[in-house]
């Protein structure tokens, strides 16, 4: 999920979204019944992680975060972010211009000693091209938003087979979050979405994660209705073969990746 707080200014030319503060999130969290949180730095803040780190500190030991890094981020700053709960860095090649493949390997090498991972958000058309780079990294990769594989005809998309191979190889994780595609849960595309998600879970149940994508920033940006959050949890349950798989995705897998206390 993301936090947006107008106390921290957005990057230049970033789309403006309403405030979604820690207090707002805690009310949502209590209503949904969740107890742990991963705050992901949104693209609107560029390389400024102050909002994300502030929120993570306020939420205490049951929160972790994913930050944005540049190739020249000072070592002392990375060390401080780790102490504040950072466990990975986000590389947004889909919606942001601040990241490029040129510095990905260098940044990955710098955070390896902290046990961090790469959270990668990109269009699936280029996935095959970067497999050699991902395989060369010394840290795991989390593919964000179901790797952007399209719901309609997804299993025939070239990126689909590439993603399955990466999952089966054992060093790639997948986040079962959909960003702007959540309305598909209430449409005729639901069976196709179900099929896609189930094949991913079957390929690597121990490396699946789930994300609410709260507060649905893209819905705000595109003036679309907000998705039904309870329906998203129901969908995840439908995708899982049994309760033990659901337990892994919501509890034990994030414990392993983010270092949550058990």
C-alpha cells in the first residue's frame, strides 16, 4: 500500500492524489482485519522517501517499507532506511522516468548486504529481454502487479511463459496486486483473471505475496470508482487451493521476505 501526505510535496509534474494518511490507513486496516503492513514508496514522490519512512516509523514493528534509490544514494542513508524498516527498493519502469536499467545492477549490489530485494514494476513486453540481468542479480526480485500480464489472453502473452520460468527457477516472487485492473473482479473478465492468478500461485506458492494497493491512487488519477476491498480478499481466497496456501500468501511468505516477527 501507499501513504500520501501533503506535508511532503510531490515530485515535479507528478499527478496529484488526495491525502491518504497513516490515520486513514489504520481505520481501513482495522475494518479489514489486517495487522501488518508494507508501505511502498509511490512514484509521485520520486526519490523522496520521507513520507514512506515517516509512515513506517509511526506504524511500528508491524510495518516494513519499500523505498526508491538512486545509484548515488549515500550509504549512511541506506543504513538508516534499513533501521527504519526498509527491506527493498522499488524500480518503476512502467509509470516513472526516474529509473533506468543502467543503474539496476549497481543499486542491487549496494543493498545485497542488507538482505533487501528488488520490487520491479514494468510492462511485460520487455520481460524476456531483461531475464539475463535479473538472473545476474545477487538479490531476489519481486514482480509487482502480477508482472503486468494482461488479463485477456494473458496465458498466450509472450511475457507469461517468461514469468512462469522465472517463478519456477526459485529466485523470483510475484505480488498479486492489480492496480487499475481491480474492477475486473466485478466484470465478465473475472474467470480469465481467476485462471491467470491460479497458474501463478501453482507455479510458486511459497513466493506469492498479496497487495491491497490501498488507497487506489490510480482510481483517483483516472477518476474511476474505488474497488471493493472485501471482494479482493474473497478473490484471493478463491485463487488458493486450500487454507494452507492462503496462510502462506498472507502470513508466512511475507514473514520470510520482509522479516516480520513471528
